[in-house]
């Protein structure tokens, strides 16, 4: 098998048809039709072996996770994911690895009706760069820069489980609990379900990839505001409390990889947003408030306030 039969077998032949793809894999560039009134959202993420995933993981899981973390960036903008390119660097041509990888990728993309439209295949240390393209109605993209003092801060789901999974990768734990945590780490669920309502009501949004404090810190910096988080309101995953009671807060505030959304909403729109989400059965958690005073703070149930470092994962 050479590079081109590889691309054909594992990527081209399995790509989902979409009517907006004029042509995809096989030419020097793909050609796409953007519906009238829509703008294009583009985002890329690189995953490097033994930095973002273990090379011992099943390649199905690696591909699934790589796809989902990319899709999550479109969710954070309030958009609809449509098309993906994949730049794949492989140490060798391992057909079994590739078969599982491409199955995981196409299965993950099919969940959101996304299709693979191109890429690049090279030899080298295992890594992959995925570029996701999505659509958003003109002017509706939710940015990090829109939060204002008085806005309420929400998160879309429980925090800390993925970081706990990483923490216990090399330690013993109950195998049922481990399965729950590994599912959180390997199968994050990008919150595309929130996109339409956030488009109408959120003032700012970000996906929680580096940890709530770091990611909320980005919203605050871009919006030139500060924030106070209500510590007793944070939705900490029950297994985090069970295994790391003393450090549970650290996992929730600084643990990355959960891919829930953190968003802000003006208080006059809060009730309407909540009722729309409730009608769809989507639960979100109020965790704090945006303030004029710069920096992050945490507030205990008894009202005591302390400074909060915006710490999270950093490569450099
Ligand atoms: P070129 O050398 O002209 O850039 P390539 O020979 O690298 O093109 O790729 C041939 C075609 O296959 C292109 O359409 C490219 O987008 C696609 N392709 C290459 N690698 C991948 C991949 N890993 N996944 C999806 N499409 C790919
Ligand atoms: Mg070319």
C-alpha cells in the first residue's frame, strides 16, 4: 500500500457525502459552497503523541478525541461544524492502526454530519492536525470579548472528571469508576446542542479545554473585565469528590479536557435563555458573575473572597 491507496482506502472512500461539498478529497484543494447569509468559522488543533494522548491508546479512541476537541471549538463560537481536514504524521504504515483510526474519525464526524474534505499524510513522529470548518449566521459568532460587568457566568456540565482520569492513568482505582472517567477523557461531547441558544443570548463563550479558571481568564482578558466564581456552586463531578475530596476544587478549576462550555449572559436575558434550555432538557450551572474589577476571585459560601490564579495547562 502506498500513500495514495492509503488515502483512498481509509479517508476518501469513507467520507460522508454532503451537498455543500462540490468536491473534496482528491484535488489540490476542496471546493465548498457556503450558504447565503452564513459566515465561515475555521479552527485547528494539533494532537501530539504522549503529549495529548498516549500512543498505546486504541487509534479509534485517538481519532474520536481528536475530532471532538476540534468540534468543540466550533461549539464555543455558537456555530455548526461542517467540514474537516486532517494532516496526519505517522511513524510507519500500520494498516490495523489506520483502519481503527479512520473508523473512529468517520464515526465521530458522522455524529455531527461532518465530512472529511482533505488533508496531508506524512511520515514522522505520530501527530495529527485537524482543521474544522463550520458555519454561523452573519454577525452571530460568540466571541471571548463580549462579557460585561453584571453578566452571569455559566458552565454547561460537570467539571474535573477528565483531569481525574489523567491523574489515575497509572494508579489503581475501581475499574467501574475508571471506565466512567476514561469515557469522559476519551469521548468528550462537544456542546453543539447549546449553539443556537447561545447565539441569541450569550455575550461571550469559550470551551473548557485548559481548566475553568484559565479559560474564564481568557474571557475576562479579552473582555477587559474581572470575575468572581461562587465556589459552592461549581458543578464538580461526583467521582472527583469521591476520589479527591481535598483537591476537588483544584480539579474543577484547573483540570482541562472536559470540553464543556463556559459562557456569560446579560442578567436581563438570563431567564429567557434558561427557559429555552430547560425546554430542550439542557442543564446549565450558574457559577459566578462578571465584574468591572479586573482579575479572578473566588467566593466561599460564607461570603469570604480570595484571589484566584487563572491556572491551567500550558505547553510553554
Ligand atoms: P498534494 O501533494 O497535492 O498536496 P496530496 O497528494 O498530499 O496532495 O493529497 C492528495 C489528496 O488527498 C488531496 O486532496 C488531499 O487533500 C487528500 N489527503 C491527503 N492526506 C489526507 C488525509 N490524511 N485525510 C484526508 N485527505 C487527505
Ligand atoms: Mg497539490
